[in-house]
């Protein structure tokens, strides 16, 4: 083998090793809080999100009820009919989104309260990941509410006009009739804000 060919072979082995190392880092990044820590430090790397703007929609200005169907990360069917008659909080997220990681404990805290008290339910919509990643995320952050695996975009289409695919996370509050009542584009930074939006729609008809 000539020196040139040996050199080419060495470069190929180095490149392959680098790719394997990079892939390992990506997988590891899905199982820790590095991105959330970056977000706390003010870094916007790795995601595009809104600024946390809250929009409330007056009852008389709300559109038609939104119908949707999907399958959650455990393979169970989910539909809008499951939630009619109660307030539904719909959170659009994906595992590599730093603010999604940051807000997960807050959302789960409210979910736990309303699971006990009744009147409201939570549903995630994972816009990028496959089911195993969504399951791992739920286990890591203690999230007990389901998430629809929406890699085909069906739920994003159902909520078209309400959610920008480039503004993740986005959280919607759906009233008991199935209409969008409020929207938070970006991080849910304070539990009290979302809690107030939920409470203001309990019993809305």
C-alpha cells in the first residue's frame, strides 16, 4: 500500500471515529439537562421559540371547536372527543428544545394538581421525535400526561393558524367546548399565568 493510500485510509478512520463520537454526544444530549442549562444561561442555541407572549381570546371571538385524532407515545389513541367538557392544555414540544425541557416540571406540576382536582387535562404534542424519545423524556422529567407523536403533522394541521411550527414550545388553553381560548407562544415561565388561564375557562360555554 502506498503512503498516499495509507494516509487516505487513516483520514477515513479518523472521520468515522469523529462521526461516531458526534452521534454519541447527540444521543447523550437527549438524556440530560445540557440544553435546559444553556437556556437558563441565556443561550438560544438549538431551537427557535417565541418570547412567551400570552394572548387571550374573548369567548365571543373564539373560532369553531378543533377536532383532532392521534396516537400517543405508548401507542394509545387520543382524540379531541376525549377532552370535551373540560379545559385542555395542549403543549407543542420536542426533546431537543431547551425551553421545553425547562418548562416540563412546571407543566407537570399543574397537571398533577388538576388530575387531583379535576376540571382540566394536559396533552403534549411532540412535533419531531419518535415514540421512544418521547417516552424517555417523560420518564426523565416525570411527565405523566400523554403526548401525541405528531411526526406526520396531523395535529399541527388541525391547529393550523393557532400554532407556528417554528415557535416551539407553544401552549394552548382549549375551553370545554373545544375552542382555543388562550395561547402562550414560547416558554411558560410562570405557573400562575397558565393556572389563571385554566381557571378563567373552567365552566366556559
